[in-house]
């Protein structure tokens, strides 16, 4: 995978958005369109692009008003501001009235890198998945991002789309299908399952390959749909594999691991080892160094799995 | 000459008719809150005249088609005045008036704060202050994009202007030249814990100046003078390339003597005796 083309999901998002042939779509941004990549849409459809300036709460409210009139707004900014700063606006003006707004948070997780803790959003999954009516989508690569941007544009209701800044390998083939509410099982090893989401899925796949060399066969499950979550797939993996892990570029509180634990504890009690950011804030550094520091890079995942299995 | 006398006469008749409706709206409000044993009478009574003019004269709406595309819309940003909105919607025929007594009840659709998915005629869900102007901007933008020409009205409380998002939104309204947007600020100068001008140095003159600086066409009027409200709305409609903010000087609790200008009536219900007295006062013909 190392030699393959790498692309950030924010880039895939921007491209997919500009290719959507639906004139009810309106894109909003808060002075970050060159970073969130909504600039591609802006260039093609200036009449359907709203620049709210550095005013995220206003952007969310404007999007709600557009949706109330039948538009399909995609409101985009960094995930820290999209979800944290605007939580109440999302809650009152979008989630509760169930308005058809797509909130697109780029620059999620520690892989933002050098900008540091203020910009490394590690609580967004937790915040968004606890909101009634909200769908939470967290794609891992270029292909799945493009497919899911198309899906959520057609889906009626509020969606949070979690995207990354860091370039990541392309995992899937062009014709791979993605459904809201489903996960994607990669491999069928029975020694362990790693549930993962977003930009660290590629690290899990690398870990899977490394472990294979040591005769440990695991499966990786890309949980690109965090809410609704693929309960059936979780239970299937829980019954078919010996040990369960979750790996995420998010606080271990309230994220993917928690969502899976919610299912397991009620329907199939089994140990789940949660890997992620251990309830602390991030800090500045190169994304690769940070992933290593927080133990969510391929090598750290390999070590942790070996430790648990043996 | 004859025409102008006729139009003057018609205007007087219209004003009188609207004043009568406003009185019924006030009685509805008191009734809702009395039966609910909770609610916000003060800030509901202060916007009764404005809502009456909007729903019975100004807005292009049809109660038989509450979801009609291209209708005018209202965002009641100060959602705690829901009893006033329900009072006017019921009076207009969006739902039976008998439902008003179920306000805030567990089996009712009339939530403490307005829910657009539960009540016909409610155009936007509100409750958390400061969010309505952004939403109204979005609606006005959608109307412009579709070249529909429908208008959007947004009622803000004066205390609500302490929320920063209002000013983020005000910049958006003027940037996009939303002349199909009309903001009405209910300046009753009272909020839960005291006078608005003391809590954040906001009196109606400051408010007018602020909206003007933010690029709005502004107008200060008496928010209980039906004729003045009618005139302000027609002026707003004539103004091009600018949003309008009508700063209405109002009295919190207007129409019920013991509630007027008394912050204690921000969020409480009348008891039996107070209810009887309020209805009695509102029943008196001028």
C-alpha cells in the first residue's frame, strides 16, 4: 500500500461535492474553502456557494434555513469548529427539527498534525452520535468518501461527515459499494477483529499484513457508518474471532469503541480493547509521529495485538 | 380626494379589525399559560400586536396549505414566546382553538418552545436564543436562489441580542442584500433578571444604531400601534438591496395591567384570581 497513490478524504470530499448533479445542493463554508476543498464547488457553482466568513454558528443556522426551504446544504469547516463550537446550533436548529443538512468536518483527529490540540478534534464522534436524528459517517479513503458523499446527498436527514487532512492510501476498488448503516469487513482472519474508522483504517490494514507474516490472521472492519452502526457485522465478528479491538483517531470516550461496546455489552458480552486517544488533548507534531505517540500506527497496533493474543 | 377619504376610512376599519384580533390573541395567550400552569406571558403579550399584523395582514400564507412552497415564513427566534405564536396560528385556523388549553401538556403538540414538525404553521423550531436570524437568512437566501419573491420575517427579543450569533447573522443579512428579510426586534427592555439596558447597555436607540451600522434599513416604531406596524411593514417591502430591522418599542406584559413592565411575569402563570382579572381586563371594549 505504501507505493500507492495517497489522497486526503477532504480532497475526495471536495471533488465529489463538485461532481454532484443536483441543483438543490448549496455549499456553505466559514473562510476555509481552500482547506476543506469546497473551493472546487465554489468555482463551478458560485451562485450556490455561501461564504459565511469566520462565523461557524451562523453558517450552521443559515444551512438550517436553506434546508427548511428544500435545499440540500453541505456546511463545511474544520471538525473542531463544525461540531464543538456549533453543538447547540446543530442540536436546536438541525438535529431536533430533523433538517436535511450535511455537516462536513474536515481536519478531524490528531492527524491534523502541527496545528496542535485546539485544531485536533477528538470528541466530534462522541458529540454527534449522541444527538437524536443524526447520522455519523467517517470514511477511510478516497473511494469510500466519494461514494458516501453521493449517498448522503440522496439521504434525507441530518448527517455529520468526518474527514481528514492527512493523505491516506486508497483502500478500495472503484466499484466498491457503501451503504449508510453498514461496515466493510476486510479479510476473514479468526484470531482477532480490529474495528476501525477514518484515517487509521489504513494503519489497521498495514498491521493486518504485518501480523500475517507472523502467522496471526486477523480481520479489519471499516466502520465508516458510526451511526447507524452495523450491529449484525459487529456480532458476527464477535462470535467468529477470539479477540476484539477498536482503533480510532478520537478520544476513547464516546467514539467508535464506545459505540461497539454499547452493542457488545447488551447483545454479546465480550472483551473489547479500545485503542485511541486516551482521554487527553493532542499536541503539535508530524501526523506520523503523533500516531506513533498515541499508539494508533501500524506498528503499535501490531504490538498491542500480539501482547493481547499471547 | 374621494379616494383618499375612502382609503383612510378603509385603513381605520382595518386597524380596528386588527386591534380586535390582537385582543383575542392576548386572551388566548393568557388562557394557554393559565391552563399550562407555566409559560412566558410577558414576552408573548409584547409581540401580540406584531404577530397579529403579520398573520392577519402582512404575510402571504394559507392556513389550508401550511407547507405551501413559496409562502412567506416567520422565524420566532425568541421561541419562549411560543404561546403568542400558537395563539395567532389557532386564531388564523391552522389548528382548532380548543387545542390551546393543552399547551405544554404531555399529550399536546404545543411544546414549550415551537416545534416545526409538530404544529402546522410553525415555520422553524426555536428555543435556544440567538439562532433565528441565521435561519431566517438561510430561508431568505433560498427564496432569492429560487427567485420566488416570498418574504421572511424574524422576531428577535432585545435581550436575545446579547447572543453573539445575532451579529454574525446580521453581517450575512446585509452581505447578501436580503431585502426579502424583515427583522422585528421586540424591545420591551426587560429580561429574566432585570432591565436589558442595565444587563448589557442595550436600549432601543442603541439597537437601532447597531442594526444600521450592520447595514440594515431601520425604523423605530411603537410596537403596539397597529397603524405604525402596518406602515413599517410596507416601508420594509419597498426597501431594495438591504434587509430591514424594525425596532419596536413594546411593553412586556402589554394589555394586562399587573403584568405590564414587571419582570416577574417573564416566566410564570397566573393563578385563578389573576387569570380572572386578566381576562376581565382584556374583555373590556374600548
